[in-house]
C-alpha cells in the first residue's frame, strides 16, 4: 500500500524521501484518478448511478450526524495505519470537496459507512470496504476517542 498524498508530503518534509520519490508516488495517485475518470467517461450511466447513491448516503449521514463530525471522523480513519480506504479519504478535511465523493457504494473498492454510534464521548463507527459483492467486503468497527488536543483518533476493535 503506497502512502496517501498527505503522508507523502509529511515524509518529504521530514527528509525521509527525495523529491523524485515524492513525484513518482504522486504520479501513481494521479494515474489512478485518471483511470477512474476514463472509466466514468466510458460508462456514464454507471457513474451517474454511483454518484446518486453516494449523494443519498452522504445526505443521510449529514442529516443524522452533521457534516463537521463526518469530516472529522473520516479524517481520523484516513490517518489509521494500514487502512486501505485511506487513499480515497486523505483530502476529506477540504471543505470544497463534497462528502459524497469519499463514499463508494458500488464501485470497487467500496467504502460504506454502515453505522455511527456515539456513547459517553466515544464514537463507534462500522464501515465496509473492499469487494462490492454482497457479503464479500471487509467490515470493521473503529472506536474513535478525542485526545488531549480534542482531535479524534481511531482505534480498531
């Protein structure tokens, strides 16, 4: 799993990777995005349906939990070590990117939020990621707690 762009810039700023390595890995991320755009162009009906499903799921989550909490929650998940969906969530804190862009309902690898439960200052979130076939995705539950600086941090259960 290659690091997310934000992790790559952190590594570069620390001097752990050279500029050429940074550019090569960012090129991999860019190629992945371009490939998805080409797939959407070749099959606009599927892309349109995916967008509608993601918008509906995102609006339901925003109504129930609020956009700010969702962005913070997804950002905490993006920082979780060795979490494959992080490559799609790394830019979630940017307010100009709509929340539905981070959900992947049918497109592989899927990323669905199944439940969010808040109890006594902790948030338990259950997600599904990986294969799109019913019952084939990986379900994981994370417990998110606020640290001393009041930032959410994820722990797997």
